[in-house]
């Protein structure tokens, strides 16, 4: 019997050391053959820990690195930096059969070994998409907030997604795409070894042409910890409003009548009601209240996942602790 294909991840990371090592350890536990971390800012502790692991590779993206990579030096926006680093990793022969670009707050969750899932893809598949589920914050009334995390998913078909989103989120559904605050596209694995490959945040390209019909990996979720607590969300809110997931210029939710963009909605809520209005939004959309869990479950959109990140970190990076 032939061996399943090898796979690896590439990520551009600017995060606390613990989060960087949680990300690496989780995917090493799943069987990643290589984890490539491009440090977007210096982190000596993470750099040393990653370099000591035989399956990890770490690159510090300092000014010297960017001068070697581009004529203009370090791109100002993080999205181009991510794409450039992911393609750089591809070009350096990453020693895996499949490579995916994933963010530090995203964690693959395969129901069966990922290598076997990749082996089952048709030989013609250049890339394969993993669909996301988005984390919900624990509710104060949840009897076991320290156990598995609750996540929400959304329908693939646009018309069904629109119908379900409006029903599940009665106050803000029309303003949302699937009830998500972040992307619904997921991330892609790309088959390495082909000429002309490049990676973007959510897509693979060959000779500059996007693979617009990637295969699907329905046996794997991409668990996105985008807004896992109110404090976590607020710490990143201003940046996302200016330059990230809620930035101006992004399209409004599809098939939604006269709905503003998420950027416009959040600005309006804050202008009219301040933090209280944002908390009302966060409670309806991002908190695992009994009512929201019931509505999600009724549509098959509620999922429980126990990532147990601290335990993996302790196994792969001794000395960095097992506390969550």
C-alpha cells in the first residue's frame, strides 16, 4: 500500500508566542509534515522553539528579508505580505505534496486523517478547499464553558445561506454573510510541484489564473477563532475596521436587500449606541446563548470542537506550558 501524500502549512504570524506555538502544535498533532512560520514581527521565544522542532521552519520577516523579496521593501498591508510569503514558501520546494496557507487563529479539524482525504482527490485537482466554521464565545449560562468550543457553520448555496442567516440571526442577519464576521470562503491546499503556482489568502493560481473550481475536502473543517470572546474581539476590532475583515470597500452580504456593508453597520451601531450597541450585536451573532444554539442546531449549523490547544503545545514545545 502506498503512503498517503504529505501535507504542510504556511502562515504569516504576528501574535503572542503562545498562540504561535498553539497553531504549530495543533497541526503537528494532526500529522503535518512541515509547518512554515513567517514571523511578521520579531519573537525570539517562538523563533527558538520552532527552530528546535524538526518539522518546523521559521523565517523572520525583517527589513532585510523584505529588501531581498521585493523592490519596494515590506508591503504596508498584511494581505500582500501573506500572499507573498505563501508563494515564497511554494517556490522554495516545501517538501510536502500539498501546502495550505492558514492564519494563526485558524485550526484544521479533520474527521479522518487529512493525508487520506488528500489521497482520495482526483489526480486532476490542482487545489482543494476547506470550509470554515466560526467560533462562538461561551455564554455565562453555559454549564461547561471550559469544554469543547461551540462553532457555527453556514450553507454553501447562496440562496439557502441567505434564508438560514435571516432566520438564525433575526436582528442582524440581513447584514451578514452566513452569520460570519470573517470569511466564508475557507482556505485551500495546493498540489505542489507544478510550475507557475502561487497562493493568495483564499485561492490558488497557476500562471496567474485562479483555480475557480477547486476540489472540496468535506471531511475537514477550518475552525476559525475570529471572535472567541468579547475581549478578544475588541482587541482586534479597530484594526479590522480600518484594514482587516471589516474594512471599507468590501461588498455587502450577498442576496440581502439594501443591507449596508459590515463596516458601515458597525460604524453606525457604535455612533448611535456606543459599546452597548456593539455588545448587543456581539451577543446575538457571536455568543453561544441557548437561543442562538437552538436556532443553529435546528438548521444543522451548530458544532462542538475540543481543540485542547495547551496540551499540544506542551507535547511539542516543552517548557512553554499546558495552560489554556
